[in-house]
C-alpha cells in the first residue's frame, strides 16, 4: 500500500542570462529561483495494482519516483509505503522495492552481468536458494541465457535493459518502480519488456508503478493512470475512461492541451 | 552479515581492476623511470654537499622505490572517476536505492581499487629495485619488527588516504563541479605528504608542523619507518597520530555524508 499525502518538493535553481558578463556577475552573486516540482501531490495505490504515471517532461514524475524510493526528501507532506517512510528508513525501505531507471545503468560496465547480479545478491543479503531460483526464473523469462556471461559494455541497449529489469527483481521486491523502462528500445525488446512486466504483476502480485511517454507501454501494462502536470495531479482514473476514442497518443496530447500543460 | 556486502563490493572492484593489464604495464614502466630519475637528482644534491643531506642515502633510495611501487595507495589525485560522475550525472540514484551505507560502499570501492592497482604494479618495481647496483639499490629494513611496523603503518596510511578522498567525494555534493576540490586537495596533499620532496628535507620547524598534519600520516610514516629513519618511540607516536587521523577523517566524512543525503538533489532528470 502506497499513500502520498500533500507532498510538496521544490528545487533551487541557479539562473542567469546568457553571456560572459552575466557569468561574471553570477560568480560574485548567484541568484536562485525556486522551482516547484511537486505541489500537494496525493494519491494512494493498493497492493498488486499497475499504475501508469504520465505527464509531459518536467511534470514531476521522476521526482515522485525518487521520493517513493527514498532517494529524495520532500519539503512537506506525508508518505507511507507499506508502513515505512521512505526517506526516514531508507535502508529498510529500499530492501523491499525494486527500481529501474531507463536512462541509467545499475550494472557494472566492465564485468559480466553475472558478477553484478552476485554483487546485488550480497548487497540485498538474498539467501542463496532464493537467489538461484529468482535468477533462473528471470533468465528464462527474459531470455538472458548467454547474456549473463557477457560484459555489460558489449550488450545492446535492449539486451542491457532486460538485464537491468532482472537485476531489479532478484530480491523479489513487493513494489517495482519503472522510470521509462522502454526508452530507446526496438519493437521486439519493447514487447518482451512489456509482456514480462504484465506477467510479473499477474504471477507475483508485484505492484508496478510505471512512468513513460510511450502510450503503448501504458496500454499494455497498466489499468489505472495518474496524470501529473506542473507538479499537480490532474487526473486519476481508469485507462478506459480516457481511452476508447481512437489513437491513445492523440488522446493524451489532447488531454495535455486541455490542461494547458 | 553486514560486512559481507562491503566485502563483496571490494572483491568485485578488485577483480575488475585486475583486468586492466596494459595500464599496469605502463604504470610499472613510468614509475620505474620516475624513481630512477628522482634518485639521480638526490644523488647530485648529495654530491654537492653531503653534510647537508638529512637522510642516509640508502634510506632515501628505499623511500623512493617504495613510493613508486605503492604509488596507487597514497596518491590523493587517484580518485574514483565513477563516483564523481555518478554525483554529477545523477547515476547515484541507483546507489541510493540499495540497502547499503553510501560512505562504506564508496570506501570499500576505493580501497579495492587502490590495492588492486598497487598489487599489480609493486612486484616488478620492487624486484628491480633490489637488484639494482648501489646507490640505486633498495635495502631490506633493519629488523623484522621494523617490517611489521611498516606493514601496520602502511595499512593506517591507506586508510587515512581513502578517508581524505572520501571527504572530497562528500564535499562534491555541494559544488557544481568536483574538479576544483579535487585539484586543490591533490596539490596540497602532494606537497605535504612528502611526495614531491620527502619531509626530512624541509627546515626543522616547517617539518615539525607538517608532520602533525593528516597528510604526513599518509605516506611519510610507513616509508620512513621501513628504512629506519624513524624508529622506537617516535614511530609509535607517528602511528598513534595516524590512528587519530583515521578516526577524525572518517567521522568528518560520515557527518558530511549525512548532511549531503538530506539535501541531495539528483541531477539530470
């Protein structure tokens, strides 16, 4: 169970105009602007749900994920994930969740994938029988086979992303956060990733929270969507409520326009 | 088992560094030539005025060869680029969503990196140094106890060095780019550690001050213990000071780490 209540988060951004003179000026006296990333965000997500968290770039999606995964501390508001306050009890919290950041890598670059997996086994203190079972199962489902022995630098993006997904699930987390997991992937890899996530949710009852700009991801994986824009929740409902009027991309673009975000 | 995590990080990082063979070969060649040149310079210096030379020449030769052989253990500029990168580009969010203490994680990583690099490079350099003719030849320590003290002081030295680098990593959370901090610390350390010129060559009062700073606890102590340049009570005092700096620097690093975690903003979306 995830509960977010009136969460606010602001960032301080050093701003200046372009040009050398402005650069010198800002060296002597830096001016900061406050940018509101999240403004009174509230929602709750039940166990086993699949939620698509959508919104244009800079809407606050990643910030929300980072607060939920204990990386960032909000300015105000309450947040409970299975009874834990993520940023207060970071280490206890992260042991129970899995996170995939589509634009980053958690695997060690110069060593075979298997080495990174074994490191994660020790970091999460996964009992060896559980580890073996999970690894074998993930290897089969994501078709990792030979990839495990390959150094990460020699994997294609699609291969790597499949390994990243497996890496985030070795410790059997209750909740999986996916931040743009299909970005840059080809059609085959995208489908493989989507099908895997659907199956994971169905079989292990893992709660899945997905942010993406790919509406086909949303269609394939999630039932509920939460729309965020300029730091506020604008819409929270069933996918079927907004879909059904043809192309989902156009529907969403329309939606963004109607909320002026 | 809490320690197993960090041991595992250490092991993987260690194994990873062992695969950079070309870099190791280049390192050995560079360090060997460098050490040879340095000894020549000091030899010329001694020839001009032997009375002004503050160390025995054998002591100096051993000092220089140890310095070159174990360069990777003590050089402050030798930091983990991946750590700076992860702070700058936001990859750190993966490290933060692990059930592991960030300070200890990075400490284990740095220790593995330094030790594996030193391990690959030290043997050929030391071997050659023992076979060279005098005045270049490296000598064995005066007795077994000295050797034990040397090893112990080395361990303390590496710990002080890593703890100092950890300060730089942690302070990087508060600056736009880590380069400034990194260069500042590396330059100061290189002089005060006794890497450019061993500390006995400085004027007495300056030297006394330098010997109290944490930088002197990094390379200066074990290398001078090895050759017998400091011994007995003086060596014990130097090692106690090392222990003091270990505790202080680690405590400071952990404190800054905790503050950084509170205000951390992950960069780059």
